[in-house]
């Protein structure tokens, strides 16, 4: 199977953002008076919309979670955003996909303005035909919303969905793709726990960056 339109998640798929995200999660939890959990528990914050992570993992109420997210972003927007690096080989993958005529779109729950800054900082924006991200206030960050917005921005319709695939490292990418009626590929070099992507129903599994082109071409 070959797809013309490829949607990529950002954190854990294009870039390894672990350091910056975890540092800012610790900061926000501390400022909110919560204990800092173990590293395995902290890793669960990478993937879902930020406020949902504070709700589901830390047990915060909605308004409290929004406040924690704002504290997180006050640090992330200054320092955490660039405590980050592209995965080895990902630029070559993106370059190869474009050379083969693929339409490549970023589809991330991270606020769009942050995603743009990150891709520009690492000189990766040239490989993307568009960037769709979430909103700062967290109201439009669910992955199915992000995917549908990406499809809209590409000028596609429901009839084009068989030609679209979502590539991401967490169950949220897979669940969002299924909700939108498109194929999904889950990557295990990112932040997913063992078995997470299969349980979510990923159509394909990728274990290393170098395997991406083998599947998508």
C-alpha cells in the first residue's frame, strides 16, 4: 500500500522532546504543589493534550489542569521548546518522501506556534507542506480534531482518506486516525509503552526511523 498524503506527529516521531517536556512538567507540578512522580509516570505526559495529562495522570480538576498547563507553557515557551532534537535519520526520511512526490503534513497537539518554531529552528519546515497544531488554550488539541483540520487545510475530502496515513508514537495518534477514517502507523522509537500501539489498533508498526520509508514508499 502506498499513500500520497502523510501526516506526522511531532513529539516522539519527528523530534525527541523528552528533556524539555519533562523539565516543564516537573516545574508545573511543583508550582501547583504536587509531588514529582517517577520518570516512568512522567513519560505518560508526553502525547496527550497537556491539560488532559494533568487531569488524567495528576488527578487535577479541569480548571486546575488549565492553570498547570499555563505554568508549564510559561517555562516551555522560553527554555523547554529547544531542549529537543530531531531523531537521527528523520531529515533524510522527510527528504526522501518529498523526492518521491509525497505530500507531508505535520499534525500535532502541541500549540501550532510552538511547532512552527521548532521545525524552523531545526531547518525541517522545508519538508512539510503544512503545519497543523493545537491551540494555546487547549480547546482544540484532541488528535481527531487536529487530523480533520489537516485534511481540510490540504483541500482534501472524505474520498481522499484511503490515500492518507497518520504516523505517530502514542495511542492518541492511532485513536485519532481511526476516528477520522484513515490508516495509522505507530512508531516505537518514541514514547509509547510496549503494546500500547497494538492495543490502540495501529494498522502498521514501525520500530526504527529507517523503517519509515520502507513502509511509506
